[in-house]
């Protein structure tokens, strides 16, 4: 039982490493550009959303937004 939590943490760390490899600097800029283009005036700033809703996990946020706005992430 004690190992399942430890394994879960390692799985999350592995996923983060994989996500970082998927998102090049150019891809990050592209996703942010789409986010800002699609924003409404009353939307929260993406940086604030990352801090508040994604606990600072920018990669996770960008992957969610890429899926939402149909930005291709694999090259």
C-alpha cells in the first residue's frame, strides 16, 4: 500500500519529463499565441491561471490548452 503513493509520484514526474520534451520553445510560444488570440477581455491572465489552477505546472496547462485549441504538439 505504501508503494502505490510513491509509484504515483514517480509516474507524475515521468509524465512531466515527457511533456517537457514534447513542448519545444517554439511550440510553447505558438500555444501561448493561440491562447492570447482566443482570450476574452474578462478572462484571467494565463500566467495567473497556471499559478491558481495548475499549481505552477505550465507544461500541463499548455498541453490542456493545445488540446482545447487543436494545436498539434507532436512533430
